[in-house]
C-alpha cells in the first residue's frame, strides 16, 4: 500500500488540476467573453465569478499541499525534479491568482471599468496545462517504478 | 479592519499548533528510526511553512474580496429616493433610486425570484431558443431586447434592466420612464 501512495496522490493532483482548468475556462473565457460581447461593467463580471475565483484559490492550495506530500513519497527519486517543478508552477499560479484578485478588488471599488482590469488569466491557464503535463509524466514514471518494485518482490 | 485582526490572530494560533504537531511527529519518527521501526513520510518543514504562508495569503485575499463585494452591495443598494414606480411595472416589485440615480429593486434577490416565478411560461418559451449568454438572466435580457412596449417580453426586459442596474456605479442614461 505504501508503494502506491505516491501514485494515488498523483492521480488526485491530476483530477484536481483538470477541475481547476475547467473552472478557469468558465471564468476567464466563457463568462469573460460574455462580458466582452455584452459590454458589461466590471462589477457585473466580477460579481458573477468571484465565488469561483475563491474556489480556484482553495483548490490551488490543495494542489500545492498534494505536491509537497508527493515530493517525499516518491518511489523513483529521479522524479523529484519534476515534482519540484510542478510545485514551483503551482506557487506561481497562486501568486497570479492573488495579483488578479487584488487588481479585481481595486477595479471593483474604485473604477468599475472592465478595460482597467489586469488580465493575467492566460498565464494561469497555461501554467495549469504545464502542471497537468508534468503530473502525467511523473505518473507514468512512478507507475513503472511501482510495477518494477512489486515484480522484484515476487 | 476588525475582521482582519481576528483572522490574523486565529492564523497565528493555528500556525503555532501546526508547528507543535510537526515537532512531536518528528520526534516520534526519530525514535522509530533509531529503533528500526517504520517511519511516517513527513513533508519538509520549509515546504510546510511555505504552504502555510500561501494559505494565509489566500485567506486574507478572500476576506478582501468578501469586504469589497459587501461594499459594492452597500453603495448600490442604498436608496436615495423611495416609492418610485416605473411605467408598466406593478407595485409587486418594490423599487427605489440609488445614489447613482439608477432605478434598483429594494430587495433584489427576493424580487428576481418573484419575476422568474411570475413569468415562468414566457421564460420557458424564450429558453427554447439557442442561448446567447452563459448566465440564465443575461440570456433572458438579450432575448427580450427589441420588443414593442405593450408586450410581456418588453415588461420582462424592463425588469431585467432594473436588475442589472445593480452593477452600475455611474449614472446611466435610463430608457425606463420613472414616475416619482
């Protein structure tokens, strides 16, 4: 069971990243395009998405915790740089989310102008796709390592 | 400000408790390792610390978002002129004029539920067409545009315009005829 621990954590991280991509698509693309087409005020856009943005931040924190736990439970030590890489990207995503939120608060309170909003959503989406790729690569190597270990035991 | 101080104190307390818990687990692990017993795979302390700093940052940001949304609600919902009526809209939906000279509903959430309930048949008919926007109310707003004044679609459009006035913090040129 202990051997499979890292694989389970990696699968959880993969599911979490896919859910996060889904949320970012909804708030930064789907609703954002509605806002652009309908010429919404910033308050209209932000009050439609702020709950999902908070959810996204909570999921990012969970993803960061998972990556920290994965780092110390790897069967193949060569995967460690990959996990450190995804950990760093997730940290970057969280920083971008916080910057985005602070910019949104400023725009909502003082400007209410959609054009003034700092758009960094593109980087969050790209970062998440890179995380998914890294998780997939690590998952493949880890599964091979787990299989090799169980075959050696037999 | 008060909520920020309370949250900071709670986060400091939780942080101290986490550190104490980690130290105890680390001691147990060290004893087990010396006795050749299986050990728990604990995360590195620096990673855990960084994670907790990010948790704190996100909690503060979420609190900031909540405060700004509440602030927006307070300034837009504040009525300057009560007992306002709009042509074609019954007194079933209480209205007022806010500080930005826009007509808004007095109790927005309750009124919009009433609007949806009272226009159920019409909404069902409008929703059969392919959607223009992701949100249900925005979709209905665009779908009811351009109808003649006496139609049900026009009345629903006026109600939805008033509903969307909640998002305006500037005086808008209102097409709604207000009777004071």
